[in-house]
């Protein structure tokens, strides 16, 4: 071979390998023991007792006589909030597939629920008109549960069809949400208004230069900042527990005492509310608080995730994460205020979120408004625990962190300039950021 | 000639006097005296439920101070801003759980324990307990939220707090403040136990009659679970538990497990960890046990909710000829099309509360009420002139009417329902908020026209009937 052709070959090889070696890639979920799911270490014995009682109820599988249905997405909190441990997010094997026909249920599994895909709830953007098609003058935004109790051996002869999900998908009226993990949620609950607002006002020049805005969502009840859920629409763990119990499982409770979805009387088998204070013979631990009170206590006492030990790569990744501007929304930490639970008082929560809502552009927009959060606005998703999560973004559309990052960029997204900065990093720096995220 | 003319004139004059005198003869006889027709537990509860009701009533009565350190004010969490220091302070007439008493306890509350609050002009000794909401933010965007009347500044248990009250005089001058009075809570468990389907069927059942009279009606629904919300002046609240949590934080400043973050938590005014009310991890009664009764272990807000849930509805006075006729007329002229006389509960967890037919005199739907009543505030699906049909059970022993307690006279309250063709007696002209006076926007106009076409004695029958509820 001549020197010239060797040179050409070398150049060609280099180009080829450069093309192949644009090889920063999501290393995938961190293996090993779950870095989350344990109670806060400094709880008192009594508090630990309530944590355990709450956990037992959280894991308890419900049948229709425990209040499940007539419409539902899951039959226990823990079946969907499971990865990498109870209190987490969507597991690798989607329990909703088996649930459709559990106990003789005659439900069809909708197209967007697959065995290897994420647990999902469905919301319709628009209400349906009399002809069954979406009426774009009447926003909906509410959850339409996947399954009904029809056919179940404990369903008592309930006759109720599922919504027409195929039509909803075909008419672009369906959007999805996956479970949010609740590790460290007690800390989020006790971050004061002032802390959130001070953080929102911080780094003003940098945010302005990058096109980042953000604002808090607020409660229509007491006017304070709401912080839970994909659009930061929920005020507290107690409200979230009550809402989820009725919406996701159909168990009416003292917060939400009425059955949803106008079921026929053949499906209204239980006295309401199905969960009450004063005990219920189905409680695992038999304590007197309602299930929703117990769920809230369990979630409140869950510790924040523990990251993996730092490496050179993740240390560099963390630095670059800030340098390109990710940390301006994904605030690395906020400190809780003085609380009645000592173990939650004045604790640094390493949540990687400002708890504000931001405009995320047309690729992430889901068309649903909740409180002050509009159709393309979302809460900055907390990134703690990301390392052991399987599905990303509000609808779990990807398992690849790289794709999740790129999805931040689209028309009118506040993240555009930051993502451009990210994309201009070297391959190594991008890989370090991915490694850093997978260490959380 | 002269004598004839003067006789004619005299006769005309006498007739005029007679007629006018007769037209004003119907009169609100005022709050029904005698023992309170409300305040007890639902009559069919079992022993455990009755015990829970009695114990939670104690919490409803508990008086709050900032840190629970003042004798007689053993509850903790008051402030930094507040409208009242105990549920029972404002929910008191004719019994605990009711509505606004006289004298107005907010007058003394302003300076209790050394607090340095100025009494806003709209709080008077003989007027109703009120909360104030600002219609707009300073930047013109909608507000609608409650701005607490008082702060803890100056109180002996709030050393170091310098929080000022809002500028209510300015808000009044800018037509930017509206008021709400307490709603009574008797019998509300029955309302909670009424399935959505029953409320919908009730609304639809009189559709034709309503349409003929210009009445519409819609439901307010929850942003959380999509079901019908039924509590509050605009039917904005989902459940007694949500209401209890919201009121505890908004009206008394006690943060709790539902609403765990303190409002107006400025530096120097935050004395307690949050939330200030919480589930008892250790039994309060002995300070040691990890178990106890529901009443021992529950948070205050759960206690309040159960107290309200387990309460009996008001008992009407025995019927008379006048009230029977009044009830009949109430239905015939169309009042009952919104003020539904009966509803029925579904299956309930609580003893004897299943499939109960009760008499709330409300459809729990929201209706347009026109310029006279519009308050400019939107809550959920209820817009600036929409209000929930106020339940009329217990109205016989109430002192103040309409969302802001602007009148103590039932006749004035009735006339205020109309914004055209009615006979507003100078009161309740309304603050406008974009609705034209005389704009005929109220759904009640047709019915009030019917009312005004009744004879005085028929109108009196209706008033007597209402005062019997």
C-alpha cells in the first residue's frame, strides 16, 4: 500500500470511527441494591411503626369488596410504584397487562399498555361530544381509568364498558402519564414557600440569557405553592393519596368520597366512602387511621434516594450539568423548613428540581391544563433516583436518557438553549453527564 | 263642586295609603326563637360513631393561640394571619356547627391577647362574621383568594412578629374586596353521601320547567377526580375533609396535613414547625401509647371532618297552615326548581345514613345570579356571577343571608336574587364586576317576578315557611 493510500485509509477510518464513536450513550439503569425505599434513618420508634403500617397498606392488593373499581388502573399502590423499590415508579414488567383479566375481568388491554412498556394512566384532552368525537371547545384533562370491574368474580355482576381508547388514540385525544416516584416526598412537602420563591429568583441573569422562566403552580384552596405531580398540581401527600386512591383504584375515601365515571347501579356495590377513619377489617396493621392518612405518612417518612459513590466521570458530569445550565431548573438541592417531624427538619433535599412549572415546547406538550400549568407546561421533574428508573418523561415514551434529554428541545421550550449547550459538549462530557445522571 | 272633588281626592289618597300599606304587610318575622333545631349528632349513629362525634366536637370548640401557651387557648398554630381562633367561634348560630352569631366575635378577636389589629370597616358588632377576598391582584390578574383580616403582631405569644394587615380601606376604595360569611355545616354528611348520579338526575328532572323560567344550572367539579363538588358558596369544595383542611389553614392559619405550608410565613412570624396539625403518632391522651381510638389518634382536620359528617340536619318547626301554604307556593312559583326540597343518599358507611331522603332545599348546582349578587370571583367552573344554590335548611334560625351577609331580612334576600324587574330596596345593589345593573342576567328573574305577583298574604306564607326551616 502506498503512503498516500494509507493516509486516505487512515482518514477514512478516523471518519468512520468518529461517526461510530459519537458513542455517548445511556448506560441504562444502575444495577445493584435499590438506592431508595427505606424510611428516614432518624425516625422515632413510633414513627417507624406508622411507616411500616403505611407500607403494608400501600402494598395491599385490593378486590372489589375492598373498594376497587368500578373503574381502575391498578389494584394496589405498590404494584405501580415499585421500581426500584416500593414507593418508586413503573416496574419492568407492566402489571396492568395481567390486571386486565385478573379475577375473570373481561377488559381489553389498550394498545398503549404493553408488557415491557410503562404503567400508564390515560387522560383525554377534550370532552367527547354526543357523537363520541372530541369537542375542542370543551377541555377535559381528567383521567379515564383503563379497566372496569365487569366480569370479575368479585365484581357482583357489574356491567360497564371500558372507554373507547382506540378511538381516543386515533383522534389524538389521549395522553399518558406514568407514576411519579415518592421517595423523599416528605422533604418536598416541607420546603417553604420562601425557599421556592428565593430559588426561583436566583441566578436571574443566567436564566434570562438562556430563556428560562418558570413560575409556581398554586392551590385554588389556600393559595400556597403546589408541588406534586407532573404539573406540580397537587398540594400535599394527603391530597395526592386521596386523589390517587379514588382515581387510580376507585376506592372512595374521606377526601374524595364519591365514585367517578357515572357507573350504573349494577357496579355500585359498596357503601361509601370505602376508606374511613376508625378502621376497616381489611387493614393489615389494624390501626385506626384511614388508609389515605396511612399512605401519606408512609410517603412522608420515605427517605430520599441515595446516589452511587462519585467517580471521576460523574464528578465531571455534575460540573458540566451546572455549566451548561441544566441546574438552573434542575436545582441540585433545597433545604426543608422546621417541621414537626425532627427527622424531616432542616434537611438538605438533593432533588434536582426547582418545583416550578416551565414551558417545554410542542414535542412534550400534552394539551392538558392543571391549575396555572398550561398545555405545554410541566413541573421540573425531580432527578433524584433517576439512576434506577426505567421510563422517562411524563408519558414514559422512552427508556433512553439521551432521548429524554433531546425531547426537552422543541419549538417554544424554555430548555432549548441549554440543550444546544449540551449538544455542543464533547462526547466525553456528554457521557459524563449521562453517567452522573445514572448515579443519582 | 268643591266638596265632591275633595272627597274624591281624599278617597284616592286613602286608597293609595291602604294599598301601599297592604303591599308592605308581608314581613320577615325574624329568626325563629326557641331551642336550636340543630347541633346534635345524626340520630341513628352507633356507639362508636356517637363517641367519635362527641370527641371531635371538642376539637371544633378548641381555641387556638400561636403556640398553645395561653390559658384557655390550648390549641397551637394560630396565624400569622387569621379570621377566627376556633371553628366554633364563627360557626355558632344557632348552635356549634352553624353560622354567624351576634355579637360578631371578630370585634374582640382583633385585639385579643394584645394584638394590635385595626378593625376593618366591614366588621361590626352587629354584623356578620366575614372573610375578605380580593378580586384582582395588584397587576390586574384575577386573585379571588382570602386575605386574612388579622395578624398575630402584638400578641403576647407573637413577640418579634411585625406583620401588617392588608390595606382593606384601599381595597374597598378600589371596589376590589368582597366578603363571605360562614356556611352552616349541619347535616353535610348527607350531602357528601349523595352520589353524583343523584345530583345529575335531580338537575335534569325539572329541565322543562326550568327552561320556561330562564333557569339553567351546572355542576362545579373537582380538578382532582372529576366528580361533583358541593360545598362552599360556589360549590367549590369536594369534601368536608378538604374544607376542614382549607379552613384550618386559611381562616385560623393552622397548617395541617392537607395544607402543610403556612400562608404569609414571613421571617419573625413563624413559631412552629409545620404542619401545625398532624396525625398523632403517639396517643395524645397519655403521651405514651402508640394506639388509641380514632378520636385519640386522628389529626384535627380529620376530627373536624367527622364531626361535620356525623351531624344531624336542622329540624324544621312543626307545620302550620301558613307554612304549609307557603311550602306549596314555594314549589308552585318555581323556587323549588333550584332550591330542591329533597335528595336521597346512596349506601353510606355510617349507621342509618344509607338511602336517606333529606331536605336541603338546594340542587347543589351553580347558577348565574346577575349583577346584584356577582362578586367577581371565579372558583372552578363557577364564574364571577355564579353561586351554588344556598341550602335553605336551617334558614329559620339564621341571622344573616346571602354570601356576604349583607342583609338580615329574608325579603331583601329574596329580592336580591333578581337583577331586573325586582324590587331591590336600596340594599344589595351589587358591586357590578362587569355585570350591568338591570342586565337581566340572573336565572332567578322569572321566579322572583312570580313571587312579586303573589298577594301579600301569600308572600307572608312563604316567609313563614322559610322561617320554619
